């Protein structure tokens, strides 16, 4: 079992690096393709909306099975990444980056549902926390390696290297993850309509969707403005801004470690509430900590550590809220989180221009407090089946 989840974590690492590397290296890709930077940034903005595919992908995963969908995602990733590297045209690279986002929307819910089926609830937080290390590692390890590859072999090299590695991951998953009966295959009339009907009947499920929207809206409101804050308030250049990304990656790693070590001990609902309260308090501290670069970076670290602890604990709890349709709920959660991030991104730009970091902190804190209150109401009376 340990090897299976280590393999799944490795595949998630590849997927996360593929999803994230275009952000810091967007200017390099734009120069390589001979297009303006806005042509790349528009792709990255559109990528947020690939999470909406979860409306269809979740029920399909519950019908078809978790392993086939994970294999589909890895196969698609290897194909489109290799195509993006071997055919250096803007249209092909655009399609590759968008389909990488779609691949993540397929792979993540299937893997999280697989964990929910095979790992006891009492250990769910630990295992999900360890799996999520692949997210932080993509920033701390993967992005620097991608930078080295680009510097050594050119801008096309990440596509080819990641495509080959994803192909290897596909083969390993095929041979080492055992096949199983589709989780909902034995039910009569199981389909998209029945899956979503089952979800909307559960108050706890609706609560977790609303919670993910509000929580992620607050976080991306800060995230989109963090670079401008560092640049305008402290005069950081492009190279120094990379330090901020490293701080965020380290904070994410610490948050995932806290989830793995603490969430099961105190209980997942309590862990989510505690994390949300700490996250809201951290947002409120940002204007107070803006007097120097070290203090501002400390504030960002606290925010992202608390946020990561909260969102990963939320993923762990969500795997048990609707056992018959785990993938449907996990896909829905990612879809609502993506919508929240899009809303937060829009609000972040608006608030930064008019109110600066005090406005950002107030909005993010308000969103997070609303999320905690909404989830507390929705989980009232909920017990594990």
C-alpha cells in the first residue's frame, strides 16, 4: 500500500509541476513562441475554468472507476506535453497548457476518492496531507529544476521532459495500481443526474462546496496582489520575487506537514475550523506587518501555512461526506474552489488599486470568517456513517 501511494504522489508531483511551471516562466515561453506576454497569461487565466469540467468528470469517475481515470489523465498529459514540445507553435502550446489543467481536474478527484475508499477515516488526514506534499514540492523542487532545464536546453525542454516522465508514470500506475470494480457500477440508474441529486440533498456536502469557494476567494485575492505588494512597497525585482514564491512553497509544505501530523488527532472538522480561524487572523495581521520586508514575508508565510492546513484538512474530510459518490464531491469541491479563485483574483486587482494591502487583508479575512461560519452550520449534527 505504501508503494502505491508513493507512486501516486510522484505522479501528482509531475502533474503539479506541469500545471505550475508556465506561471514563473511565462515571459520565457512568450519570447520562445514570438507572442506577447498577454498571450500566455490569457491561457493561464483560462486554465482556472478547466476545474468546471468536474461537473461531468466527477460522476464519470464514480461510474468508470478511479484507476481508469488516473490512467486517462496521465496518458493525456504525456501526449499533450510531448506535442507542445515537439510542435513549437502557439496553438499547440495553448492546447497543451489547457489540457494539462484538464488532466489535473481528472486525476486529483480520482486519487482523492481512491484514498477515501482504501484508507480508514482515522488516518485520512495523515495520508491526504502526505499526498499534498506533491503540491509544495512542485514549487520547491520542480520549478527550480525546470528553470535549469530551460537555461540548459531551451524553453521547449520542460514539455518534452515532463511528457516522457508522465509516460513513465502511466506505465507504473498501470502495472502497480490494482484494478477494481467501479465504485458505483453496481447501482441501478447511476448517472450524472443521480450523482448530483445525491450531493445536493446533503447539507454537509453543500457546505463544503460553499466553504471551498469562500476560502479560496480570500486566498487568491492576496495571492494575485502579493507580487505587486512586494514590488511597490519594498522595491523587489524579478529575481527577488522568486524568494517570495519560495516562502509560499515552504509555508505550503509546513501546512501539509501539520495536516499529516495533527488533523487526525484533533478531528478533521475541528482542524478545519481551527485552520480557518488562524488563516483569518493572519490576513488581519498583514497591514500591521507591512512595515518591513521580513515582517511582510512572515505574514505571507503564516497566511499560506494556515490556508494549506485548512484546505488539505478539508480535502480529507470531503472524502467521507458522500462515500457512494466520492469523486463527484471531490470534483465539485475543486470546481467551486476554482470559481472562488477566479472571483478572488478579480477582487484582488480591484482592491489593490483602491485600498492597498489593508483592503486586501480585510476582504480575505471576511471571506475566510464567512467560510468558517458557513461550514460550522452545515456540519452541525454530521457524523461519519
